[in-house]
């Protein structure tokens, strides 16, 4: 089976150094395995989107030499597929409507206790939850081995469609990875926790889960994760070399002295030829960089 990897940013702002690490790590892993590398724009949360950022993200990837295969998939074009799967699960009893509020769940201890499973509610003012009868409390990470997850959270019937009508990330990402034939997900360690829920959805679908490789996260000087929410600065499209060199070093692959200042294409070629998972930082938790 041919390797298929992907980078799936949300269009909530420009790419920053933390985004570059995720994009570069997934790109190098795909190319080192003679595989395809796809880009998906995860635009399923319009209130969080910034106008023009999807195009800006693609322009930045292009400026950094991270050229993708096939056409870009936009999640908003997949709404019918998401809804169709939800309807199937509602019909066969694998999902149900829920009207519990965040306050009610907080008062119940913070983990949803399955209150609405037997209530036979309709869709009005309701979220949709998936029934979790076989919780996934552990998964294997390609770099870090067995990752144990919180049992209470793993057992929770989680939301697959929100009360406001928006589709949940976990549902969309699994259906789209299957649709695109993704064989391995390479992403930041901040997404370790949702992995168990995603594996649960693969089980519900009768599909084989992808393999997972979680990369360390870059922190700012205050030890907060670099993110759009924390106003991380955009990386420089006009001069991509320094950020690309820094990202390679962050991923455990510092370039040789004679390549400093080299063209983007040369840096990426060196990265592909020298890429080794065992050189990635050993920590699964976030580490400080840049």
C-alpha cells in the first residue's frame, strides 16, 4: 500500500512556526516513504475562520517548497457525507440526540454521563453524540510507543454534531482521512488526547485506523503553545530559509554547516534524504523552541 500523508490546517489565521513544524514533519515523513502528501483545509467552524487565510496558508506552503499532491480538499464540500454517516448511526442506534448543556455536564463532574441515551429526543436544539461501548484507552504512536489515555474521557459518548449545527472535528477528520486514503497522520502532540476518540470512530465504521506519529510542540517564552489563539507571528514568506532551517533543527535534523543559507529546495532534499524518526525529540510533551 502506498504511503499517504496529509497536512490539515484550519483557516483561522496565517501559518506560524508551530504550524510549520507540523507541515514539515508530515511532508518529510511522506516523501521519505516515497508517498503522497495531501493538503486539506479544515473549514468546518466558520465563526473561527479568518477571511483569506485559506489562500494565505496555501501560498505560504508553496513559498516554503511544501508542494502537495492532488487537489486541495476543503471540508465544507463534505457536509453531505458527514450528515449521511450521522443519519446512519442515528438509525442503527450508534448515535443519539442530546440536549444537555455544558453547565449540566460540569455539574455532573465534567464527563458526560450518558444522560440522553435513552430519552428518544428529536433534532430540535440538540447535539448528536456517538455511543462509546468499547472505549479506546491506549494507542500506539510510531515514535513513542504505547500512549495511555484518560479512561473516563475515553468512555464518554462524545459529540459528533454540535447543537449549532456544525460538525465536530473528530467526525470530520476520520471520515476525510478514510475518504482520502490517508495511511498515517503526522501532527502535533496537542492532538494526542483526541486520538482515542478517532480510533473509536474507525471501529464504529469497521475501518482500519491509520498509524499516528505525534510531533513535539513549540512553545513561546511564556511556555505557551505557539498558536493562532496566542497570536503567534506569521512565518516569513519572502525569506523562508531561516524558519525552515530552524524547523529542521527542532525536529532533530539540524542541517550541516555548508547548507546554511541554501535554497529551500536544497534544504528539503537534504531533509528527505536524512529523515529518521529516531532522531525526533524523545519527549511526547511540549518542549521549548524558537
